C-alpha cells in the first residue's frame, strides 16, 4: 500500500482527501497545433488533501515548479483591466498608510509584468520586482519596472539582503498558494523586510472556496488553499505575524493580510481578531468541515453537463470567454472538448492561436466574437464576470446569452 504524502508545511501524513479532480494537464500550458500533433501534452493527478494536524489544504506534488513557470508561461496580469485598477488602488492606499516616498523601497514577489509596481514607480518610489517567469519579467522591464528573474525562497531572500535589498513594503499577491515549500518561501521575507517594514499577502480564502464550491481554482500550480488559521502557523514558524486584515472581493473572496516581524510593536486589529473568530465559527478547525466537498463538486459538474446536452439538443452554439486557468480545470473535470465549446475568446495575444490544455478548444481574439456569434457565451473566469458582461454586452444584439457555471450553471439576465 502506498504511503500517504507528507504535509508540505508540518510534514504530518496526509490521509484525508478534500477533492480528487483526476488527471489534468497544466492549467496554464496552452498548446500550439504542432504540440498537440506531436503528442507532447502531459497530464498529472490533481488530488487535493487536507492535513489533520495544521489543516492546510494542498494538492499532491505532481509537477516541478520549473515545468510550470518556464519561458512560455502565459499569464500576464495587465490583460485584466480590473486587476490593474485593483493594483492602482493598493498603491494609493499603501503609499498613504505607510508614508512611502523616494527614500522607500517597495519589493513585489511574483511581480509578473509590472502591473502593480508601475503605480509606485509613477510616484517616484523605488521598486524591485522578483519574478520566476522570464517572459513576464521582460515585459515588466519594458514597462520601466526593474525585475530580477528568480524563485523567491529563504536562500534568495538571504542573497538579496546581502546585496543591500531591504524593503519598507513587500507585496506578494496570489503567490503564497503557488509555492511548493510554503515554509521556506515565507522564511525569505524576514531577511528582506526592514525591522519596521510591512509585508502584505493577498490570497483567495479557502472558506469562500468551500462555501461557493470554487473547485475550479484548484490546479497544479496552486499548491495550497489558504485560511488565516493555516497561514498564521506558517508565518509564526518563520518569525513573522499578521497584525491586520482586509477582506477583498477578488478571486471570489480573498484576504489581504498585513504582516510584520514577530517582535514588531504593531498591535493586532479588531478586524484580525474577528476573522479568527469567524473561521472558528465556520468550523475551519474541524476536519468534518472539509468533508462532503466532493459530492458538491460532482453536482456542479452534472449541472454543466445537463446544460451542454440541452444546448446540443436545441442546436445552440456555445463559446467561452477567458482562457483562464480556472476554466481549464473546470472544462477538463467536466470532460468538455472542442465538440462542446467552439472556441474561447481571450485578450491576451500570448494565448491567441493556441488551444486550451486538455479540452483543445481553440483560442481567438475578442474581436472575433461578432464573427462567431455564439448563442451562449460561457464566462470561465467568473471573478471577472462584471468586466466581461460590461465590455461584451453587445452579444445580446443577436440574442446571445451569458452563462456562468459555478456553483451551478445558469444564464445571466
């Protein structure tokens, strides 16, 4: 009998399944026709478990990080106008709250294409991006954002500090879930962060994932699914602690955690204490809360399959909007193919002309929407629903309807 894998934080054996989504390709590995023809596409088990000691939800180690964040990594943050605006508001708020100026340094870990740091740079605040994907780092440099290509860790944190990189503010948006060794990653911040510095993490809240059945946010490059309960344990093991939190609407419900050195004099806020109490009341300290998730996921799949069958029976054409990683998890778990969805539209030129992994649905530019004229437009990145329906509401001119599939398939008004 195969031994259960160890927890990526506390190393306890992982004996409890959260949800098993079967074999899936890498969610951000978009294929060329030549790659598909050559049989180059790989699939890996996507099995999420929960640790009964520290209650960290996590997927099995199936893929090395280098295979995910290679030179062809296709996610560019700046192609979402709402996300760039989210970053601008963050820069405004942090500059005012922590009195940042020309003598400060803002460091973002997993800085992507400079979508966030550009707003600090525009205020003449020195910035440095740390980004593992070479192609997105190059896009950041072209935007005037100094960026180093490296995976952040305890070792690289020490290296940066030895070179004199000491930050007043560090940001790590939607990256804490992306690291295989979460403890080593967290340990890097204490070396770079100044004694009075502040670190902010943003991450989707696993409580919302459970409540809203957001299983499509589970994919290989998301190694962990985070609660305040779990993250506090990781931080405290690395000389850090949270002192404040904000609740965000992004990604279906996220947290922005404000963190300082463990010995800092910053006082905990009532907002942080309230969130601890809410998680406890919701049962995140009990294993039973994580049980029963699989049947709810299966119900979402059956709802979507019923919609596909009905659309086919009526001769309706379905297209998708947003070649998003979460959409790939969803389509592949549902067994969807290009026979079901004629194409997916996406504003990112790096994805256009390629195929969605697994389902092999072709990706086209949004300008082709008027040419294709689908009866139904399935919104895959449901967190961008408002933006997409606002920008492409013209599909109603030919009777087109927007469709979402989580937590059940429904047509929007």
